[in-house]
C-alpha cells in the first residue's frame, strides 16, 4: 500500500501546540518526503520554542507512524533564528516649516559670538570670504563654526569639500560636519545636487531657526553665518530670532556694488545689529605673467565708504584665479600659504585683536 503525503499531513494536524494552532497550520513541517513506507520531515520551530518542543517532535513521529502503510519515520527537530533585526530606518529629519514662536532673540547654545557675513547684492564673493575667513580664524586657534544660511543657493559645502548628509540621531538634533578645522552645516548637504528649494518665506525662516538651534554646534568662539544676498527674510529672521554679535559687509570696489552694500548696512542699523566693518573683495588684480597690477572693478571704494560712514575697514582681498580654483576644489585658499591666504590671515588677526572673533 502506497502512503500518500496528504495522509501524513492530516495525521500531523492532530499535534496541537500549547500556544494555539497545530504544527501544520503553523508551517513547522518542512522537507516532508514519503518514499514507499519511509517518511522523513523536519520540525522547524522558532529559536525561543526549541527547548520545549521535544514532546511535540515525539508526538509528530508517533502520529506519522500511525498512518497505515508507514514502516519507518524520521523527524528532526530544528530551531531557527529570526536572524539579525533589520536596522531601524534613520529618523526622518525635516528641514523647513513655520518657525516656532519665541519671546525674542536667543543665544545659540555653546556659541560665544555670531558674525553675520552679508552683502547687498550677489556676485561679490561673500561666500568665498565667509569660508576663507572661517578657515583663517581656525588657523589662529579659534573654535569656529560656519553656517551656510543661503537656503536657496547653498554653495559652502562645495567650497568646504563636504558632501555627506548630516546625521540626526533622533530626527531633531543635527550633527554638523567638520573640515579644515571648521564645524559646518549647510542646506546644500541635505539636498540632491540639482534639487531646488521652492519655499515661501515662513519655511525659509523655520529652516534658519532649525539650523541655528537644532545643530549640535558644541563650544565655539565664533559662528560665522554666510547670509544670502539682499535684505530679505533670512536677514530679518536672524536679527529677530538670534543674538548676533555683529555684521561684516562684503563688497567689490565698484559703485554699483557699494550702492547695494550701503543698503545692507542700513538694514542692519534698522534691525539693531552692529555693523563691525567692511571688506573689499576683488580689490586688485596682478597679472601672473607680467606682474602688472590692474584694478578691474576699481580700487579703494569700500575703504572710502567705510571712512565716510564711520565703519571700520577690515581689509582688502585681491582678485586671483587661485581663489576660484581652491573654492571649486573644496579647499579654501586660506588653508595654505601665499599672498591671498595672508590677506585673510591679516583680517582674521584684526578681528581677534578687536575682540570681535
């Protein structure tokens, strides 16, 4: 008489488990083979049930042996592990949204001074000045942070040679990155390369509040905030939400740039933030071939404006292709040595001597 597989399974359904169900319905009968009168199968149970399942294994063997035509039965009990638990998904860190209400400007935990680097218009090299000034201050032994607050057009992550997304252990606190001795965070680290930020003002303001308040900055002597050009939402949010030590205005020497620089100065005066000084960028061009000095954008205009307005003139930065190459390469020129690096070092030392940084 030929033994059928279904007959064995029907017999095994009689083996009821203490916590409910039978060994067939619970999918514990594995590798069942019927060869004439010989029956073999594996009783596979979860690891935590293994030690107490021997009675069930013996009962299953007897049940199979009770089927007509069965001559021998082999039952192997095995306990399987569920395997390593899958790592939990990373916390869902959301940047943006409406800002949280607060009574007034607040300090950033652990940060001694906050310097806002601003310009009235784009294209004057404000971000380049910010990253190089941060590096120059770090080289003077200062504990420096750099926040790229240009939410719409972040570029500092490229200049600082960073492209890793910041970690967030709980979906709220943000762990900044560090390079060239500078603690750093940017919206650019949280976006795809070509992804645009399409936000209205409130979300922009909320993002700035998060980047200031939720980042684990640690203990810093100075936090440099690279602002977007103009006099808009980010500048207003910074002045209303954060205790800012002061603002440094970056301009090129030509009249058009200085006109907008004056507007930036006026904005900070209206918002109660002290203007600490003016930097003239792209001040002088020296030909690398012949050594001829030229003033492509003019020269000395920022110093004249600073003197006229009674604002400290902090220094001038020459125009040189090495600055652009260094920034594109992710290593600000102030990391190394040379005339351009020396210009930033001189400004950094001046800020330290004045007690600004």
